[in-house]
C-alpha cells in the first residue's frame, strides 16, 4: 500500500490550494479515504472523510472552505482548500484503513502566511 500526497506549499491567506493523494496497492474504489493534518506542537486531527460511495464529511473548522473528492479511475483523493487561513498551516496526510491496518502517506506541508 502506498499513499503519495502532493500539492502543498506556501500560500497567502485567502488563497486556494488543492492537495492530491495517489493510492496504489489497493482496490481504491472499495475504501473510504481521509485527510488529516498536524500543526506544529499539536496532535494530528481529522479534516475530511469520503466513503467508497462518495459521501463526504468535513470537520467544523473547515466546513464551507474545504471539499474532499475522489476519482476512482485515477485512484486519487483530493482536498480542495479555499479561503485558507494561517491556522490551516500544517502537514496534511492522506489515510486509509484496510483490514490489515491503517496506512498513512508521507504528508505534504501547507503553509499559509503573508
């Protein structure tokens, strides 16, 4: 199982950014996928989930600004982030739970700063 995140970087407050997570080694369409983030000095926290059927959930702190989506043909899950705030600065991780356990990507840094 391999999860590879991309799309992070430095953006200014109010700007948008889209993260991608490409999965391999799994039948992607069968599994729910999640995005988590970890800010410096804080615990890793859930940001958004998408079920195998496409049902989505986002946490309150990003509701109305972040959208999770998936492309089963590309085995990729996305996190569209709009109206970014400095408090969104974190390493963002992709996550999947299989019968054999949970798997994380390596993470991608998102920094929101002027």
